[in-house]
């Protein structure tokens, strides 16, 4: 059985804001998913080659279609840190002189 704290932790890792009153429902749904995965883990796959795709198709592309994008507020809504209209991320490159 999954605890509410475990669901909160998974939600935090996925950067999902789940209201407290909806946690029991999400807990039940996550338990159902994990039960299904447990069933899949019991399937005998001896002799079945690993695949990355169910169908042997490659380079199946769709036509480009111009569609409206998200608003700036919607884009930045789940950003862990922002500065005005920009994502704020930790520095990963430094200059060596």
C-alpha cells in the first residue's frame, strides 16, 4: 500500500501541485498503476527480443502545422525559479582564466 507521503514525494519529484483533498484519489490511482506493472513483471518474455518500438516504422513524420503557443504565464507557471520573463537555472559553466 502506498502512503500519502509517498504520493506527495512522487508529486514533488514530478513538479505536480496536487491539492491535499485530492491526494487520496491520486493514491488509489497510483496503487492501481503499480498493481498493473506488477502483473506485467510476471509475464514470461523468454525468447522475446527487446524493442524500442512496437512497430517497425521509422521516420514517420507529420506535417508541420502552425498552432498558437502557450502564454508566458502558462510557460512559467511550473518553473521552480524565474526572474521576470525568464527561467532561472543554476550556473553550469564557468570561465577559467
